[in-house]
C-alpha cells in the first residue's frame, strides 16, 4: 500500500500543474470563442473546411461522447460532411489539457506527435468522407449541440467550466487512470510486454482490440500509457492507445452509425484504426519515447530527489486537483440520487447516452427548440430530462433522438 500511494502521489504531482493550466485554457476557449465561430468556417464542401475543422477541434477538450452532439450541431449549422468527419476524428484524440499533460509525463516528442497525428488523421478521414460519402448518405437532424445559455461574469464562467464542468466530465476517468498507472507500476512484472518479443505490430493489434470498444479519456489514459511503456510496451503501441482509445468507443460508433450513416461510420473507424497503427510504427521507427525507460530505468528515475520529493508548488497543485475532483464527483453523486420534484406543467422523460456536460447541453438545446417548451433541464446522473411546457411527447422524443441520444420514455408528469 505504501508503494502504491507513493507511485500515485508521484504521478499526480507530475501531472497536476499542467492539468490545472490546461483546464484553465480550455475554459477560456469555451467562454471567449463565439458559438457560431466553428460553423462559420466549416460550411464549404471542400478541403479547406476539413482543414479548419481539424485545426479548430484539436485544442478543444471534448471526449468521444461529448464531441458527437457537438459534431451533429455543426452538421445542423450546415457544416460539410467532411468537416464533420474530421472534427469527430481529431477532436477527442487530444486537447489543450491532454497536450500539456502528455508533455509533463511522456516528454516533448509525444506531446508533438499526438496533435500532429490527430491533424493528419482528421484530414485524411474528412477528405475520404468528402469523396466517398454523398449528402444523402448522412442523416439530417434537427437540434443544435453548440448552444447553451450560461449566466455570470466571464471570469466566473471560465473558472466554473475549467474546474467544475470539465472535472465533473473527466475527473473520475482521470482518477481511475492515475490509480491504474500506480497499480501497473507496482504490480505488473518488469518488462512484462517484452513477452511479445520483437513484435510491436502484435502489441498494437492487442491494444486496438482492448481500446476501441472502451471509453478512454484522452487525459486519463496518459499515466496508463506511460506506466505500460515502463513495463515493456513499445512507445508505438502506447501511441495507438492514446489515439484510438479516446477517439472512439462502442457507444460513439452506434450513435455515429444512427446519425450519419453506415458508409460515414466505416470511413470514420478505418481512418482512426489504420492511421493510429501507421503513426505507432513511425514512433517506433524514429525512437520517439525511447527515453521513457522501461523497468530498471524507472526504478532509478523514481529514486531521484525530484521524483521522490515533489516541490511545494507541485504538492499544492496536486492537493487542488484532488480537491476539485472530489467536490465535482460528490456533487455529481448527489445529483444522481436527488428526488425528482414534479410541478404543474412539468414532465420528466428518460434519456440514455448522456455522459458529460456537453451531452447535457446538447439535449437541453435540442429540446428548447421544440414548440411549447418553456424550460428544459437534463440530468446526467439520473438520465432524465425535465421539461416545462406544453410540448408533446412525440416532439420531445424526436428532438432527443435528433441530437444523437436514446429516448427511453416518460418517467412522470403533473
């Protein structure tokens, strides 16, 4: 237990300053970038809209579930099909927070390769969709995943989004990632992955089988990837996990298939899988990540004064990060068990597929457009949508499903 706590605190201290800075920058992007900024540059059906979608998506801190309603919102604002594809592919692979965290844990090489790989993957996927998918192959939906009414000063909204909304979305996965990294560091035998021999491609295929169906956070996966490299996983295979894991999961595949069509989904998946393997092989060929020493090198590195005794600044950042995570998760837990109060003219519906505050905003935004809806409030914990107004259940269901979520029926009414 002592070794586990030591490894957990060391990894947390290493990442926390960069994470806190990354969250703050992400909050600034969320508040200060106009809501129609992205769609303005993505509506043309050409290679430039694909490029803009990829460049604009890379710094955004959206996960593979949060990016889907946003992408559907872009399509509803007449973004081209290729731009939607490139945004879907590139955005969840990285973000300003995960780029900084990657630099802190895995070095400059990986911090450069991750956004570069996201850029190329998004461009290739978007261009292929533009060429191979017709407009009639992608479903047209009603609803806008980009709109959300927020109150308070800009500074307050930046801080709230950075240190509450974002941490509520990814805090649990980040915490799990740190715990898994610590467990791997002390429990997995040294050079465990070397049992694959000199077969990095086999390692990558194994990682793909595990990572693609799972929901993996782009930031929370970083300490896990670093710990696996230290146990003998090739840096290229670790990059495959960092690319394919956050970019796609079984839930996002189903939603993309339903909302954007079969051919679109196939290109979306193949682009991520094929190019993650390609960049993994490049990373191994150029020796990127070779300085993340396996096994014995790690134990030696952990014994250096800097790693054994984090500075006061890193300790304070670690405490702040853990406090933010605890507060956000406790409040999320309370909301899950809170009692639904039904007032006159208020109806509660079930909605599946909401995993983060971006999903919540997308459901609320889509239903607020329905005639007769006065107010809409989605709850991630309970999987419910509370509607005030006179809108019919059929219209609410249509709005929920058009935003890319699953309607599960009426729960209660007045």
